[in-house]
C-alpha cells in the first residue's frame, strides 16, 4: 500500500445507492489525495451552473494520503464542494478524530451526490456502507447528535465508531455552516455544512478496521520521531503569562524568518489563543470590523482580560488531534461562567479566530461571553470567523443608523456582550434578523441593500479571518488569488518566513532572517513567487492530510516531502511535489471559471487592503497595491495577468486537459454495491 | 489473555492517539494521566487488557514505536499462536472445508466465502490478529509469504479430508 486506498465511496442520496469507485494510481500521483482528490472529483462531477444547495452539487468528505501511515501531525479531514457563499470551490478543514476512520473503511473519500428527501445518515463498517434514518436526531445540536449516533452504533467488543455531524446551522442551510466532529471540532468554512444540510444528510458514522500503511513504514516513523522530538523541545511553562507577548508593541516592523519551531512554543504553551495579545499589539488582529485600531478602540487592559492565559486558568487538559504530537488544543470547564444558559461544562478551548472574533473584533472584553459563544457556535455547527464578521457588519450598521431597534428587536452596540450573544443565537437558528444575516456578509447586502456594502467585509463571499492583511501584502494577495479566497491558511509573510521552503524547493525565494518589510509592498516576481510557493505547498499539505500548524513548523521539523516519498515510493523531489501543488492550484481556479466566476470576483473589500488606509494605529497609512499584486501573481502562476484566466500553455503543461476533460472512464472503475 | 499484549513506554509516548483510534476492539481509553510541561495530559491506557486480541495493530500504528507487543504465556492446555506480522495470513483452499468459523470470528471481516466452499482472506483487510487460527480445525490457515496453493479437484480434497 502506498498510503492511499485507491478507492472512494460514491453515495447517491437521491436513489439511495452506494458505489465503490476505484481510482487509477495516476490520479493520486498527479494530485495526491485529500482535498486535491476532492477538488478533482468536484470538477468532474459538478455541472457548470449547479445550484450549491441543489442535488447537482457534490459534497466530498476526505482524508489525506499520509493519514494513518505513521506520520505525525497529519490527521486532518476535509470537506470539498461548490460553496454557496462564493459560488466557487469550497473547502473546509478539521482536526479532531475523524480522518483515520474514513481510510479504515477502505476509502480515501466519501462523495455525496444528489439529495435525500428525508433526514439520513451514512453508517459504514467492515460490512460496507448503509444509509440509515436520521429523523430522530434531526434538530439536535452537532455534539448531541454525534453522541447519539455513536452510542446507537457501538457494539461491545467491536471498534467504537467515530462520527461527524451538522448542527442547527447546517440543517438551516446557512452559508456559514460547517461539519463537526469530536464534540466541537469543526470543518467550518464556506458553507460546507449548509450543503450537507441541503442534502438532508445529518452525519456520517464510520467504524471500519482496514489497516493503512505506506511503502516504507520504517522511514516514515524515523521522520516522525525526529519531528515529535523537536516539537516537544519547544515550550514554555504555563505559568508564563501570554501578556508577555504584548512587548511586541515596542518592536519595529520587521520581516522575520525564524525557524518555525518558535511558533511551536506559542501553540504548545497557550494554543492559538496565545497569539491574541501579540496580534493586537502588532496590527495583526483586525479591530472594530476592520475599521478601528488597538490604540484607539481596545485598550491593553481589555486584551489582557481575554488572552490565552485566561483560558489556561480554566483548562483541565490538553487536547491533541489524531496523530498530533503538538497538542495546541485544550479542554476547558466553563460550567461556572456567566451567560451559560445552556449548562455547558467540558468544552474545547476556543481558537484564536473565535476568541478574537468575539472580543477585540467587536470591542467586547467579556471573556465569559466569548467562551459561551464559541461553544454555542460549535454546537450549532457554524463558522465563528464568518459569524463574527457578519455580527461586526450588523453592529456597525446599527451604530451608523442603517439598522434600527425596530429592525433588530433590541440594541446593538460595540462591546455589548448581551447584544452580541442575542444576535449570534438568532443567526444560528435563522430567527428574526438572524435569518437575513445567516448566509454571510455578501448575501446580507443583497437582502438589505447596497448601502450596507461598506460594512460587509469579505473577499468573494468569504469573511476574512482575524489576520489583518494591511501589514502583510503577501497575505492580502493570497486572500485575493486563492480559489478559496479570504483564507489565512493559504499563507502570508510570517508563515512563509517560518516554513523555510527555499531550503527544499529550488525556485522558492529565500526570506531574510530579520529584515525590513518594505520590500513586501514591491510589485516583483520575487514577491509573487513567495506567495505562490505558500499556495502550492498548501495544496500539497491538504493532499497529504497535514495540519497548518505542522507546515508552519518549517521544513526542518515537518518533513512533508520526505514523508510523502516514504509513503508512496515515487522518488519525487520537493520540486515535483510543488508541481503537483501548482496543478491543484490551477485546477481549483478552473473549477471557479467553469462555474462562471470572473477571477476578479475575489478582489478583497477595501478595508482588507487599506482602501482608504487607517489613520491611527499600527496599520495607519498602509495600503496594499492589490490590483498590481494580483496581476503579478497571476502572471507568475502562468495565468493571463489582466483576466486571471489560466493560459492554455499552462493548462497543457500541467496536463490538466487530459485529467479534466478526458473521458472519466480512463481514470475510474465503478462497482455498484 | 491474548498471546501478545501491548505495553506503552510512556516516556516515549506523545499521546497522538494512533493506538486508540486504530484498535479494532477499542481497547484503549484516555485514563493514564500525567503532568507534562506543567499541564495535565490524558494518555492512552489499556484498562481492560483481558479484551485485547493481540493483533499488534496499535504497535504498528504508533508513529514513534512507543508500544511493545509482549508475549504472554498461553492458557494451560492451549497452544500459543505467535504471529509473524511481516507476513500475510492465507488459507489453503485444499484444506479448507468452508465451515465459516474463521469468517465469523474475524474482527476485521477479512475472510470471505460461502458454506462448504474454500474461504479467502483479503490480505489488505486482514489485521493479522490470528484469531482465525484458533477456530480452524483443519489446519488450513497459515502465516507466511508462501503462495496460496492451487485448488485441486473437489473429489480428491474430499478424499483427503475423510
């Protein structure tokens, strides 16, 4: 076995049939598995113009090529579909425990076609897949539904299955809904859960025992031992306050390229929430719906009330996703906090995105409200990034008179935790004004009127994460040009500096260890190649099932290329794998174009690129020349720099005509079960 | 008790849970508590070791080789079957009488066949636990890289087994 199963499961929810689809090795060798395989399947099976919420859309749930081969920090599972939020390729990525169970059923991926007319869930074990009735759990939150499904399918003495489910938001077909696993981990972005809800698919329960291995398990494990050892050497005692990072305020703006192991210190000690103080002080964290600054709007005292150290006080345990040796997660006891009218107790620690989205982004210093809302959104199965974004839009609209108390039913103000909680709950259940906002900023503007557009911060229909792109032109460019726009996990200057890709990839430009950032605003092939190196490498990591926090550890600690070669035995170089990444990157753009999107659709909202620039704070005066940046990146990707369309010679060089237009029977063999 | 049982070397364990989530009988829970780097950790633990089937999947799944499979003494009167996990498990079709006992006990559903016909093991599905050996009364199952013999005519097989 070369890490992948060579087979996917196609489930037609309309006809209730299951088909084993055997996929030729050349697909894996040219795309890898995971999200890349999902994108290829979506391209081949979703017709142009398909309604994302209709039966012609396909939802792929997939694990990566390296998962369960003996590599570490490679336990991610992904959802790939046509996004209702953007109209293009939609993807969401999650840790948790679900990824190995997909391959243990003998499948690299499960693809859902059609739509059921009644609530169903998919159960699969060694006997094969079967669709079961889910009407008794329809209406339950994602965590309760998961628990019920696992318990009713657990047989004593046999392997206990794992499940993923949608919550209320997915059932309501929200464009911000995700798919949940392990009591609140979530593949959240771009409405993948809404697509699942549109198919009346409540969840998947998997309990197979098929072994998985790579071609050279000894070599894989040798690399894993090295990675685990290095990661576990980098830590700080938990007594060290996260507030220490506030000294970043006094640092000059620098391009930093330390070995990524230093990010391991941050993650390993506080989790991602440890970044909030640092992020706010350096201008990394957007404030007041991208319109404010830490200096004017969110005092350091408020940051300290809501930072990573506060969470550690409530932490009962560290949490590690499957195959992770890092453990940036944690479990908290929130039974005693204010606002907890649901009686939540043991919950996952909020990530930085959720933490900042419900605190500094909305000018709230109510830590308890943030903790409660994070769990509420996990239960609802909704993306906290997009929810925070649309709440920010609503608050700003209210504060500027575009929304009134009559429209909302109550008052909405910056920093008012009660209002934020009420509105978030309404969004999760599509109640009142929540129904207008439940599909994100772009759709809200269509419903409310163009005067709201100035407050609707998004790129291509996806709300941006809590990583301000104004001080990071590389990130701004990636927000714009990735086929799934507005995703910090595509990369950025800080991440590129950590990855040290130039040590393995011959064409990746080096970054200086410490230097000025002025060069990042230049329109140059060098800057674009850095952007593209991030983007292509992300495609490789998502094909492998790797974690973002793995790839920012750096190539010295996270030997992605070496693991892939040990698992497959292909004898490819890092440049070869990056060529695969380029192929996948280009294919995803071709999917968007096939679905009718003009590549300029994802040009970010003005606030994301400093149009106009802020007047106060760390990002004052900063504007990213985004049009020129996009065009130069397209040129270097082999696209037409004016239109953003992949050039014919690029498509041909990547062999995409063959893989995307050739008869599909050349690549697959189907056996109806 | 199974012929092999896992022992985790906790000093080498990073708690990635590969053993827990690959175990075909869900033997492990997270009840081994340690404090590392000042924070509480829950590591995998075999609370009900008597339920272990000795397949070694946990040890093979562990990315850092922190699990040793330790031989146990067989029960009195019983023969120990110590598997070679580097070799597949196969069925000689000329010895198999199709009683289905091995298929019914296989925890991975890897053995296929109809009643009174020779059974076949799916080597990719097989977890090499050896439970099928305990059920086969015809010594038809073997654990090596020797190729599966060609099936000889039925009358000759019936004559051999009578």
